[in-house]
C-alpha cells in the first residue's frame, strides 16, 4: 500500500494574509482559486508585479495599516479606521497626525514599555531562581 502526498492548499484569504495584502485588491484569479504551499512560496520568493504594487501602494489590510501607523488594530477601530488604506492615505494620516492617532501611539508605546518591564522582571526572577538552586 503506497500513500501519495497531496499538495497542501489554502484559501485565498489565508494566502493573502500570509502575503500581507488586502484580498479584495488581488486579481480575480487569485481570489477565486486555491493556493498551494508551493505557489505561496513562489509568490513570496519572486513576487509578480501585482503583488509588488499592492505591497508598495496598497490598499493595505488592517494589520499592515496598524503597523505603519504604530498603533494596534483596536486603536485603528477606536480612531474610526475600519477600511483598508492606501500608502498615500496612511502618509496623509501621519502628516495630519490627528489627536486619536497621537493618543493611540502613546498607548502603544506604554504597552511596549510594560512588555519590556515584565520581560525583565521575569528574567530577573528566573536568574534568582537559578541562584537559589546552585
């Protein structure tokens, strides 16, 4: 009895997420088909023109928009940003620097500081625990 391996495939939404692009902005043939792991690797290694263009100019999905603005996805929602944005729109938001964006960036900075503090505290506890065992 021999077992043959089938190619691992994923839905277009999953592939778009892995590629960091907004699904609705991808070509119709990408949206309507399935993507194999091999095809995904090929798209990542040698992106076609449409993928390069989407990554450069958007529209970008919310996780990418949030990262480019330096805020969380929840912060985007609190700021009223619910749609995908282009690079031009993101740059305009950065330029305008509305109050909600300033607040969300400050919140994100506080979250990062707290994460560093907790990590250092845990490292110190682990070190003290090691010293007690020795």
